[in-house]
C-alpha cells in the first residue's frame, strides 16, 4: 500500500492507494496555519488514520508541498506556506512516523500522477502544468521526476512571458519581486488582472476568472478579447517548453484546465512558435483533476523501494 499527502495552505489531504492505484482510504484535515509543529502532528495523525481505515501500514510516505527542498540545506524553500520555510520538514516527519519520507513540489506530484496513470500514462516524456492561482510545472521522464541540479526542474511560472508585445512590457508585478512572470499572465489571477486593466477597473474590482470565461462564452466582447489574450500567451509560453524539452504530452491542471476548449486553443496558439515543421505534442486536460497532487505524492516511492 502507498500513502501520499498533499500539504496545502488551507487543507491537508491524504490518500492510501492499492498497488493498482485504486483508493483504499482518503481523508482531509485543516492545515494548522502558522504552526510548524502542529503541521507535523497533523500529518502524523492523518497518516495513522488512513492506515487504520485501510487496515494496513505503509512502509514509507510521500508528501507534496508548496515549494521544494533546497539541495544545499535540505530545508523547505520557495513556498507560500511560509511557516515551513527553513525547516527540515521531511526529516521531522520521518522521525514522527518512524519511516522514510520522500518530499516533492506539489506540481511535480501532479505531473507524476498524470504520467503514472492519468492523462499522460504510457508517454515517455510528460510536462504537467498547474495554472490556477499561480503557475507551476513538473517534468516526468520515463516515470520519474526530473528535479535537476538545483531542484527546480519543470518550474516555469517565474520565467518571463516569451515574445512580449509593447503592451506587455514590462508586465505586472509578481510576488517574487519581478515583473512579467508567466504567473501574472497565464494564471486565474492573471486573467482577472488582465481583464480588469483592459476595461479600466481597479485592481481586484473585475470579475473572477470563471465568470470571465462564462461571459466570453455568452459573447461579451471584452471577455472574448481577454480569453484570446490568455490562450495566445499560454501558447507562447508552452512553445518554449516544446522547443527545449519536446515532451510527448502536456497535461493541464489547475482551475484554468477546466476550460473545455483550452487544449485546442493552446495547441493552435503554440504552432507558430514551435521550431519544427510539425507540432504533434498532445495537450490534454488532467484525468485525475484536483486529486492528482495527492495521488502523485503516493507515487513518489517505487514498490521495490518499499518492499
């Protein structure tokens, strides 16, 4: 049996998976925001509850987190759960549960889940992108996460928008301190901000991303223009991934992946920017949706590693 935990800013979700990937137990608890020791205890108790429900003990634990572990210090960095920053989260969890813990960025877990038995199953190279409140990504090659030398493989949300127009320079401010990151253009909040600026609304005064998409479907010209800009930027951004990595499949996750026309619109927008006479990369929506993060955490261990 595998157990995976998805640690989020508001909730912690855990799942116990059978060897064939079916769910044997699944539970959620509130995140003890701002409380590091409480977060360790919450995961410990969640894992024990999952094992009690499933009637078996997992030999190891996989955990997805916002941010990542620094290769230099093995402590958490770059996450919005700021009370974890600088802490040896995996080490403390391993001690609390008396078993090995493997920890990865939540976008990597999403990509791993979809590569294992989701929309990218059977593909050799899968790039998974989460476009929700922010933008994250993960790269999977032959069923394994590519973290890279600096532990940031697949992270593309804080790269600059490719081929910006004059109107897109220098771009909106990003929380990272830079301007014009992909995160401020092809996320749900990015779509909301773009629409508000285009119609002269104040910051945070425009409609939500879901409403903009619905307005566009109903023929609102301002919303249609905002969606056109979103897909054009999304296509430009993913064309760089294709030109550098050339994945077999790109899997879309996060709130914006719920847009049913996204794969076709993005694919069309990518083609002019891909340096090839063909563009056969498949763009697919995630199969497991919001469950991909926690499922991917469970897939962080191979069966032979925990036997």
